[in-house]
């Protein structure tokens, strides 16, 4: 395609040019052999690093790791001391953000038992926001941590991974030796495995460049040259790691491509969110009180709900039962509730709501239910809210039927007769099943 494009442009400039595509292709190939189109990189001998001076830091990810029988992506950050090649590894179930990177530095320096003078990074936005003429605009939060801890930030030139080749090799080593082909029962098993791999394999192998074991080399020559390290106070305050999230109308917040529930009292409010050891921690933004915790999902597009965060069904039922007690009195309401529950246990709450509405409508139009009719209703073998409505309507239209039924048949049959009469007269309606006992 390059040769065809070149020939087209040549003919646009020289109409009488009579050459074939093949001739142009041979000419360009010969030209490439003579002329370098890209400035080559000039390599210089690297003087052995001074112990305690530099740590190279870089991240990676490996897809398709089997965790709990499902494929997952493991994100990790590798720290390599340039002199001894001692390595530290931090893993994460989620893409690493600035705050996570800070905690990973803290873990690495505590693992080393000291801190180097400088750390080298590529131009990731987690560390370097912008670079021009080798002048760096640093990520403010990370720069604050580095200043508090006491180490210098050094960034490679853009697209120049070879200037931190030690950690680049470490990233490949983690993928090809530490994680490749391994399966894990759960995330905790993965963390345990990688910690053992780091201590027993990565840092005890005979390093190809130094010819020594990293731990041994570090203990004998570099450890004493490291700066002392104390976790900065900004990390001891967990609130620094919190982010703000808006709760939607369904009591869910978004976090790393998934949704997690919070108590319904926080619908449409804002909450504080942080992570710790694979847990998503959700706090009240004003008081700081913990309102929810979830295990962070390794999948995407999931909705993780705690049923206790949603409306308390028991409390709702108790409220409706109290409302019926105010309408009918204590004893009658207890008998009605027991009858509704025995008839329709799976939709008991809805039946309570229906009965409350039916009684309220009847009372508003005709006054309180008569004691005689109420008794007839309560001794029926079964009763639904719809039957209650139909019976009350039928009684109001034909009160004489209740008197006739009272003298000629058992009370339970009289109620069923009234309900049946209402159905025959087209007064039964609404969704759901209507069971009429003949």
C-alpha cells in the first residue's frame, strides 16, 4: 500500500512518469537499506547502582486468571530495588488508582524495612499528570505522600520503558513465573500464594544479573543504606482514602463497574466510600458512621445487594396490623389478621393493605361495620381482601340478605352467600384470583 500511494503521488507531480508499481517497490526497498528513518537509541554502559538509592516501580495486569472457577483479571504493582533486585509485589482485584498506589508503596517500604532515596516511574497519570521539556506536573495526592515519606519522584521520558528495565523484567517475571497457569479457590488463596511466591521463590532465586539471591544481597549490602521509613499520618487516617458516591433512587451506588446497595434511608443522598482488604466500606458522609459493607466483586456489571438495606417487611406488616387495630379494635383486628394470613400467607402484607383500604372506604361512606356483620366475617373459614370488599358492598345493597341468612343458615355460609351474590351481580373486580365457596 505504501508503494502504491507513493506512485500515485509521483504521477500527480510528473504526468509523463512511466514506471510500474514493481519498480517503485524495488526502489523504496533499496532506499530503506541505505537510510535510517528513525533515530536509533544509543546505549551506554550502566554503572552499577549505588545501594539504597533507587527503586523502580511499574504495574501490570494478567487476564484470565481462574479464581473461584471464573476468569478474572489480576492487577499488580511491582517494586524492584535497583541494586540488590529485591522485589515486592502488591496485587489488586480492581484497576489501581492513586490511593491504592500510595498504600502499595507503604506496604513495599515496610516489607523492605526501609526506603530508597528515589523511585522511578513511567509517565502514568497516577504519578505524573503532564510533562513538557522534562518539567513534570505531578499528581498532587501522590506528591503529597512522597513528600511526607521523604523520597524523590523520578519519571522516565515518555515511551521509554527501557530506562526502567529492571522493573520491566520484574513485571514479566510475575506474569510468566508467579501467575501463569495457576488457579485459586478465592481471592484470599491468591494473596497467600503470591506472598509465599515472593518470599520463597522470587527473592531467593539466583538472580541472572547480580549472581546473588536478592534477599541475601539486600541484607549484606543494601539494607544498612536504606532510609528509615515511618507510615505518614495521612495514611493512618483512613478518611483520606474515601471517595464520594451518589446513591440512586434504588439505593445503589456505582463502584468499579458494579452496583452495591446501601440502606434505603440514604436514597438520593451522598455517601463516603473506601476499600480495605477486598471490602467495600460505605460510611455516612457527615458522621462517618459505617452504614454498609460488601465484598468487592471481581466481575463486571453485577448488582450486589444486602436485603436488609431495603424496606423491612416485618416492620411494614406491623404498621399495617396497627392500622387495622385502630379501625376495628384490638380483638377484632387480631382475628381478621389471623384469618387473612391463614387464607393467603404468601401475600399477607398485600392482603393487610387491601383490607385496610376496604375498611377505610366503607367507613367513610357508611360508618363503622356493624358488630353482627363483622362477626359473620371473622368466623368464615377463609377470607381475602377482595371477598371482604365484595361482602361489604353486597350487604350495603341488600342488608335484608344478611338477616335472612342469619336465620336460615350457619354464619360462615351467610358470608359466603353474600360474597357469591356480589360476584353474580358483577361487583367483583381487580387483578388476581377470586375463590368463591358455594
